C-alpha cells in the first residue's frame, strides 16, 4: 500500500484521458469525478477503474469526443443521449440539465441513454447542494446480480444517491448500491486474497459462497439483504426501480442487456436499447418551503440523530455522508492509499501511453 497526493493522481488521470482523445474540459470533469471516489473512500470507483475505461475506449465502446445532447424535453424533464461518451462526462452534463430545469420550474428530472459507467453516484447528486437543491442520482450497471430466488444475473449493483443540504451541519449524502456489496468491493478483496462476508455472493448453482471470485466463477452478487429471510426482495425491488428509471424510461439497455464494464466481454447481440442508462433529479428546496428555514430544520434533524444514544461498543451514531466526509479530510492531507496491484496496473498503463505515473 502506497499513498499518493491528490495532485499526483489528478495529473496522471488528466494526462491519460487527454491521451485517449478527451478534450481538456472533458478530461478535467472526468478526473474530478473519478478522484472524488478515492477521496471519499470509495476506492473501487476511483483511479483503480481508469485502465478499465481505457480498455473500453480501445475496444471502440467509449467515444472520447461525444456529442452529448438533449434529445427530448419538457419544462421539467429531459432525455439526454450520451453518444457513447464517458459516463464521467455524460452524467455531470445531465445533472446540470436537471438543475437548470429545477431553477426554472422547481424540479428537474433527466433520464440518460447511450452512456457508460459514471463513477460514484454521490458526486452527481451532490452537484445540487450548492444551489440549495436536493439531488438524486441513479444508474444501472453490468448484470452481475441475481433477483431473489434466481440463479440468473439480471440486474446491476444499481446505486442510489440522495444529497440534501443543511445550513451549518454538513449535508446529508446517502450513496449506496442496491446489493449487499458493490462489485468493486469484491475486486478489492480479490487483490487482498480475502474471502467475502456471508450474504454477498452466491455460486453458479445459487448456493451461498464466501469466495471473492464467486462472480468470476459464474455466480452472482446478491440484492441488499442477501436472502429472502433478511429482506433481499426489498433490495431486488430497489435495484429494479433504478433499472427502470435509468433505462426503460430513457431508451438505454436494461436488465441482462446492459453492456458489461469489462472490455473482454462483448455486449449481448440484439440489444434492447443504447448503452448504459442513468437517472437524475434536482428539487429546489424553496419550491416547498423557504430554503433557510428548511436547512435550519435539517441542522436540527442531523443534530438530534447524531446525539442518539449509541449501542454498546459503538462510539456514535452517524449520518449518511459522515464517513466519506471524514475520510476526505484525512486523504486531502495524508494522500490517497492505493493497493500495490493498482499501482502496478497504473504504472503499466502510463508506460503504454507515455505518461509517467
């Protein structure tokens, strides 16, 4: 494990993205989205994914210079076509559209097609905070998840993020997969040679397994809850809602037709839509009540929950977003830790393109 400064990783990522043809403005926003994951401790969605994006570009599945555009809209809604661009670029564009619509009519809702993996859901939801808006961010993903009672992989990890502004307290930021664990956490355990906790994965026959390679070996991730007795039907329903909002609504691929993130697997034939789908929402707080009044009550809400008496062995009650915010403060000073296999991967990637890591 080695620590690298934010500036070091920013320079490398930015240069790599311009090497594959991204404009400087697109490379800048994509780098910021990617590194926001590393700062917030979502290591599976940060620079560790950079080589995956490059491999997709090499396969012709990512367009480095997309014409991202609105193809249909009403005063409060829109559909955005990402033109096979980096989701790291397409998603901020779409969220800005949602925010502008919310400025005009109170709320904005944007569904996206023809995109790719968009990094962490929380980055896009948090874009709304500076406008005194509530932000919502959803995306579907590669089919690695079996619905409750199924052996087939039909859904992605399909995250949900909601960001809510406060006044003096830090914002409430929920950012979660609708599976028991995100696939990126399996990748980290694989690199460390560790097993998974029970309830994360099932094998190809539908039996529980703790192998971090369970999905690679033909098994599947499990919906939030793990099994029916622990509420996996609820995780399945949440993942399905994300899939429908992100893709059935926009014209993207859904269910088992979502293109895989890994470049060595080709998309299925006879696709039902275009690329990966996202869904964004922005709600102006003052469309409901005065923003300052709302944010003062959010402060009160947060303080009351933070003051809740903790259970034995636990130090305090957390608000969604607290662990990520605290880790970001540390990593901006101490640097971002990268596992040795990630350092090796990025070093080799840089050597291929003439960019020093």
